[in-house]
C-alpha cells in the first residue's frame, strides 16, 4: 500500500482546474483570435501548429517533468549544471517580470479597463499606472496569502470564466458576426509553421516546466506522497488542462475568424475580443469579457509571482520568498507601463531562444531510455538547437533578418524560425555516436521515472493550504 489518500472526482477536478487556471492567463486569449482573423476559412492549418506548441507540448512537458524528477532544474542539469542555472534563470525571468507579468497586466488593462473608461480617461500614462499598481498589489496579496488558492482559483474563478466564455461562444455560433474569409498574410504560405511559432507567445509549454514544482506541492497537500501517486495525479490534471486549453484556443480562433465582417481587422487580439463581445452582447458583453480577462489575468499573475519567487528564494536564500515576490512584482509593474506592444516586442528574442531549447529538453526526456540517457546526446542536441535559436533570437530582435535568411537558406524552415529542428536531431545523433565511441555508459533511469525529489521542491506556501476536504 502506498498510503496515498484517494481523491474524489471533485477533488481531482479541483486540482485539474487549478493547473488549468495557472495556464489560463490573459495572454492566452489574445493570440488565437488573431490567427482566426488572418487565416479565416483555412484556420485549421495554423491552429493545428498553434495547438502543438500551445497545448500539446504542455502535456509532454508535464510527462517529461515527472520522468525527470519533478523540476526543470533537474531536467536541464542533464546537459550540464551551468546550462541548467542559466536556462532556468532566463526561463523564470521570462515567466515573471520580463514577459508574462507585464503582459498580463497590460492585456487586462487593454481589455478590462480601457473600453469601460473610454478614450477620455485613458489618454496619457496615468490610467495605466494607477490600474497596474492596484492590480499588482492584489497579485502580491494573493501570492503572500495562498492558503486557499485552490478555493479561490480552481473552484471559483475558473468555472466563472468557463461559463462566461461559453455564453460568448454560443452567441457567436447562434448569431454569427459574419462569414469566414480567405487567408491573408502571413497565413497564405507556411501557415502550419507560422501557427507553430505563434504558439510560442502563449509560453504555456515553458510555463509547464515552471509550474510543475508548485503544483506538486499542491498534490502533496491533498495527502498524496508516493512517486506513482504524484505522477498519476499530475498526469490526470494535465489531461484536464490540455482539454481546457484546446477548447479555449479553438473557440477564440472561431470568434476571431467570424468577426471580420463586423469589426474589421484590429491590430491586436485584445481589441478583437472586446469588440467581438460588444458586437455579440452589447455593452454587457464588454463588461462580461472584461470580467473574464480580469479573472484569468489575476490567476496568471499569482501563479507566476508564486513560482518565480519560489525559484529565486531557493537559488538565493539570503533573500526571503516574500521579498522576492515584491521584487518581481515591482519589476513587472515597471515594464507593464511601457505598454502591451512594447512588452510583446521586447520578449520575442528571449522566447525564440528559450522555446527551441525547452522543446529539445522535453523530447530528450521522453526518449531518454532509447539512447541510454547519455549526457553526450543532451549536449549535442542542445548545442544544435541552441546555435540556431540564437540566430532566431537575433532575427526576432529585428537585426540582420534578410542577411541571416539568405545565409541559411539551405537549412530547412530557417526563414520560418523552425531551422533549429534538424540541427537538434543531428546534434543528438552525433552526441550519441561520440558517447558510444568514448565508452560513456548508459544510464538506467528506470528507478528514477516518476520520482519527485522532495528536496528539489521547497516547502512552497501554495502547498500548505490546499484543502483536503
């Protein structure tokens, strides 16, 4: 007997909704509508690619983390401890103050506040500044008092969001805003790979690597402590999460695609959503979607502040968890006031660097036993993916785009930011051959599959108050 508590279906659903809510950020709602608008009646092609990176990789990341010991640090250390430190540092900074936190605050302001206040009150920087301060302070409060996080998030906020979204989607089907149009640039050619890289912007697969440690503590709080019990619970919650995310993105793409006749082609997904809600439901629709975005935004802010502060508190223990929450909240607040478009543009280089590396680690963890877990394979594949990912990051920053595309035209999908895939495969193969030639022994990780290292995940406050009743 394992001694694990058997969860009721309701408790399992609550855990699944908690994990779903961690991914259900305001940023998730602004990308699929733009894909739907631009791709029109061909949206299924780019949305397939979008769902691979925005949804499918989430489940693969969860499986990979349970096989690697439960934390991204342990997975990345299979390459080298120094690589693990640098990769995780950049990853957590992106999930916190450099991207997700300011993006979340900016999106909530653009959709939930700006349409209600109107142009007169939102002229100049003061409205964004005042809102971002209030919103950030609320996020800090919830991050520092997470004893009822499942109740607040999984049992309350996510169901409210689901009901509100269903109302809007059903209304858009019963009384469509218009017809789907033919695809326009950039989805006329290379639509799948464009959708694939557009999924990077959700950052959900990388977020799965970050939230794993926090969520494992929530599982322990439910009275489950065995290796198998934690892994199976994590997997079940992951399935609930990807089903929810897939339905979310598909619904939002439909809303975007069917809205062109009524609202035209706005330049950002936030405007598409708010104007679609206004068209479908009038001013109450604006209030409704504003509430949806606010609720999803605050859950994401809390999840990211909690996970990122926990990581830094473990790495730099001289500074307390609470202090790190305040530090990252303050940094995110500053960046949010540069505006949504500036936040998105500034984050592109780091996303195009981290995503190929993250996907490479996930795939290697899943196939670890087939190459004996040899470190040389991890090193070779990471070097191959990383070298091209650096060039993708340079292009994403707007430097040498034409020159690099011309120089690497021989590399498949390089111009579409998928050029890292072949070098990663070749690097892994070369690493395997070198490892075998040097006599590097295979590593039997069978005993470690589904191991969650209790010392690797700190006693995070989220875990202390997860209700077990």
